[in-house]
C-alpha cells in the first residue's frame, strides 16, 4: 500500500508541537507494517536545510496565482524515510514561525498558504503532478490539510482514498472568504467563514482522532468547538486511535541529549540527570527535593494559567519547579517574574528541544494538566522516563495515566496522578498527592517502575490505522465487500 502522509510539520524538519512528533513516528511505524510511505510538508527554510539527498523533482504549474512552486524530494536527515517538500518562496520561504511571525501574529496569508499546500498535494495524489509515484491512500492531518480530502473528492476519475486526522478541534483554520483563493463551493461554511477543518471532517473517506476518549468527547458541544454535528454525521467512519511514541527518540536508555542514560531497575542515571537539570536551571543542587517539570505550550488548553495561580503554593511546598514553555505572553511574563523572585522556581521561556528531553529525565513529576487534550505526548514521554505525570482526566490523558491509590498500587496499574476538576484547586490536590508519595520512596519507586515498563510504542496503534486505510482502499479482504458494494472505483482496485 502506497501512502502519502500530508502534514504541516514533522520532526526534526519542522516542529511546534505533538503533530510533528506523530508525523515522524507514525509514518515510520506504518513502514514497519509494510506500507510504502512518503511524508509531505511545506518547504520551510529549516526543513530545506535539513533534508538529505534533496533534489528538485517537479515544477508546479500556476496554482491560485502562485507561480514559483517546485517539489523537492529527499529523506529525513536521520532516517531513510522519504519526504516531499512543497516549495514556494512566496508562501513558505520566509523567516519566522511556521504559522506566525516572530511576534506571535498569524501570517495574514495562511488561508492561501495552506490551500496551496493542499491543492499541490491533491495534484500529486491524482497524477496531475508527476514524481513517478502515486498513492493508494492520502492521510491528511489537521486544518492545514483540511481542503485536501475535499480537492480529492472533487476529482473526476480514479482517485486515491483519504483519511483525515484531527489532532485538535480547537484549531480550525477558519478564514474570511476574502482570505481564501478560489476553491469552488463545498460544504465548509462555518459561521460565515470557510473552515478548513470542517472540509477535512466532511470530505475524507474516513476521519480519525488521536485517542478513544477524545473521540467520544468531541461528539459533545463541550469539546466539539461547534463541529460535533459534522463528526456525528460521519457515524462509523469516525474513530479514535491512540497515539504512540517513538521509542528510539524518546528513550532514557538511549537518549543522547542526557548527561546519563538509565532504564527500569537501573535508575542511577536519573539522579545524574536531575542534578544536571538543577544546575542548568539555577536551582539548588538538592537530590532529595522533588522537581516538578512542566514542558508545554503556555495556553489555556494546557492550564498554564492555573499553573501561574498555583505558583505560591508550589513555592511553599518545598518542591522545585522547572518550566520550559512558550505561548501566551502574559503567562510567559508571570512565570519569568516568579522565577526571578523565588529560588525554587525556574522558567525557560522559549522552545528548546534538548531541554525538553533533559526536563523529562531530570524531573520527578511531570505536571501536564489540561482543560482538553486530544492525546498528549509529554505524559507518555514522562511515563517512559520514570517521571510520574499529574494529569486531568480528559482525552488521551485519561486513556494513558492510571491514578495512584491503594488499589492501583496493589494491582500494579498505578502510573501517575489524575484529577477531574479543571481548576487550580483540582490540580493542586493531585500535585500534593504526588508530593506525598514522593516522601514514601518505597512506593514511589514501585509506581515509577510500573510507569516505565508500560508500553506506548506505535506498533499497536499503527496497526489500527491500517484498518481505515484498508477500509477505504478495499485492499484488505475483510473490508472488500463493504467497500466494493457502493463504489465502482474500489471494486476496480480490489480486483487488481
Ligand atoms: P501539543 O501538541 O498539544 O502541544 P503534545 O503533548 O502532543 O502537546 O506535544 C508537545 C510536544 O512539543 C512534545 O514533544 C513536547 O516535548 C514539545 N514541546 C512543547 N513545548 C516545548 C518547548 N517549549 N520546548 C521544547 N519542546 C516543547
Ligand atoms: C495536538 C494535540 C495533542 C496531541 C498532538 C499529536 O497538538 O493538542 O494532544 O498529542 O496533537 O496528536
């Protein structure tokens, strides 16, 4: 099965969050399942610089008035997986962020940038642009690629099948009509705007999201951000598949960013990492003082505002706090000010991949609360690194962390601390339970071992993605009947 995986970011070529990690690790796992994969992202300067064996493989004719497009093919810098970069100096060649300028303001032409990206991906997928390879399935991710299933669905003639994954219903790519090029008329109107997310949800052959609990939640008005009805309309063609993690990149036994490596039952290296983190962040070098880590976008989704409210409590708790994050400018300033004032609090405002690894290894507790969380990867990394996560019972957090209590300690399922109310008090009560367990080192180590030995690698979930892929292509026998019944094109594919 040939799969085109289309995404706006992929680690290490370009990353702002978990989408990049998934866009690297899921395609790699799908290759292990036997799929032939090409990952497609925009040719941001940082991606072009890192691409290995880069060559221009096709010129792109005029699309939406953009005439400087080319496709650049190559591989990831650190593995052989194939990549296609969609290059246009006009749209993607600029310095600054992937979606925003250096002041955190969205690029005003994002509507055009990602309509163009999606249109070029669609052209490649249906053979309008020739790189000597055509996919059976196109997997589009998040609002940036929402128009892609729409463009492909509108193509007359043979077309690949499409799967669309929403990684976060809060980011919708809703644009005024004037900000969108001429994409024709479709069912993607949303409160007077054009919603790229809605297009993806509406026109893909299958829709998925990144955890089973989030899949249930976003069918409700509380979590669906107005698009719950569209999702409900997809019926059994919508499902939740839990993200996995890359166990080579995120593994304390091999992580080359760490001062020392460690593994379950051999955790001496974690103490070295803790000391190194304390040193780097200017915290007291106190081996027995618990370090609470927080590595995240600083937004309301992540309850970063609640973290700010909890700072006096944390400062008085006797623990140390290590924050690495960027986002809301007010929250950044509040954290930096508190760190200035209190020796037990530290904050690195900015984005630092290396420090994120060091923080996971050097902290004792990872604070990862959220008002909503489609999946969340940092709590999965924390489990692997023996850093017990404190999370809210929502989305993927609820699916991956088991609260510590007498029962779960006895049956060896405990792996962290879970709270229900999305409030500062709710968060503090779980945090205080974590600090209490830390003082009971015997039980702490038991739960830590349990956390480290849970498996969140991709292989099971990658297998689960093969179902929708096979479902839409008709390639697998178990789906063939359903698909060929109402779809001539699939019948032809299935026949050979
Ligand atoms: P989301 O994608 O919603 O931000 P995830 O938990 O899925 O949340 O993924 C976040 C990813 O971004 C993780 O790889 C995490 O380590 C990384 N990350 C978040 N903030 C920072 C930061 N300031 N510096 C470095 N890495 C960060
Ligand atoms: C989004 C979500 C996060 C998820 C990530 C990867 O950024 O906010 O919960 O882990 O995508 O799927």
